[in-house]
C-alpha cells in the first residue's frame, strides 16, 4: 500500500473484505516493518496473489470474504508451511478441525500481535510481550 515502505521486511498477505479494516491492517503491518501483499477482498484475488507473489511469508485472513469462506486459501498456506492468522469478529467454534489450532485474533486485530504470531518479526514479539505486561499492570 505504501510505496515508500521498506522492501526489506517480510511480505504478509492481507485478505479482508472491509476496505477500512483492510487499509488499517495494511498501514499497521507496514508500520511494524512488513511489506503488504494486497489487501485483497475476495477469495479468488487472494488465491491469485498467493500464486503470483512467491515471497509471501505469512497471511492475515478474515474468515469470510464476500460470502466465501477463506479455508481453501488457509489450506494452501498450511500445505506450503506458511503461517497465517485468522482475524475475525466471529468465534472460532465453527472452524474446521484442520484449523482448530490456527492462530486467531479478534477484530479489530492488532497487527503487531499478528506479526508476532506469524513469527515474521522479532521486534513485534517484544512489543506483544510489553503490551501484555502493561495490560496486566493496568488490570492489577
């Protein structure tokens, strides 16, 4: 999305149908040091992007893209050994058994958390640990 984003960071595919959420996710990922593939709003576009972009390191996926479940894309990512995170407001109870152990973030999802879960940025792992520590201190 950002033409001035660093070409060094990992490339993360964003599959999200809501334009505002997709834009926010892309900006947050870029701010955390990632390059963004997409965002894309349909399953077909996401599949094409994955096929076309050989250097995708992981993905953030909405569970449903314009009425189509994203599980075929998740299955391909899984077969390729690429990490992915589901970002959805829906509960995970309806996930197919193949994805029950997949990472899931409630919307609005923290892209720093997503990157830490994807394992594509060591800095974001430290950021999530600090975030959890701060939340625990505030809750006490």
